[in-house]
């Protein structure tokens, strides 16, 4: 997932947390982080409080990192209660606040398209609610308004 987000979408991870540590997954992650010279905070034990604190420490609304959280409905609830206006892609169990009726794979060619679509829609959601789509990049609406104004 980290490789896909970084290589294909240009997203840089700030915090990576494992619910249950698996040595094979951690070894693969370490190799990817070294390959791309990435230095996120890696939490090998599923400590939910530490994950929330890392997001709180790294996030400065509306610009800071992270731009999006990939987690569960519980993560979305905790972030909301802490006042963070971050979009959360429900990727891990439990998903309590979405109805999933159709097939939404996360593996293979269809999975790549589905993931890219969901993440893109999260950025649109953030843009809609905050007028800041991603980090320090300029707001496309403000740029459009500036470019179309009469001199």
C-alpha cells in the first residue's frame, strides 16, 4: 500500500501503524521505505492511542500532514472527536458508517482503480469542506477565480 500511494499517487506517509505485527510485512515495508528514502513514524504494535497522538502531532489544519488517513470507522470517529477535519478512507475493520453493497476490490487492476478513485474522492471531499485539497498546494477554485478576473 505504501509503495502504491507513494509511486502512483505521490503521497508521502507520515505515520504507519500495524494492528498486528507480521515480520514479513514489516520487512517489506522497511525495504520500501529505504528504497524511496521515506521516514514515516512506524508503529509496529497496534496502539490506537499512539496512532491518534501521531496524527495530532503531525497535523496542522488545514495545511499540515497527513492529508488523508487510511483506517477504519473508529479512526474517523476519534479524529472527529479530537477536532481533526481529515478525510478518512475506510480500509480496515470495522467499517460501521458506510454501506458497502457493490464489489470494491483493493487487489489487482480493479483494486488499483478502486483505491485511486476512493482517494481522489476523499480529496474532493476535503476540498468541498475546507477549500484546501492537499497540503500547501493552492486552491484550484481560487486560482480559477484569479485567472478569470477582468484586469
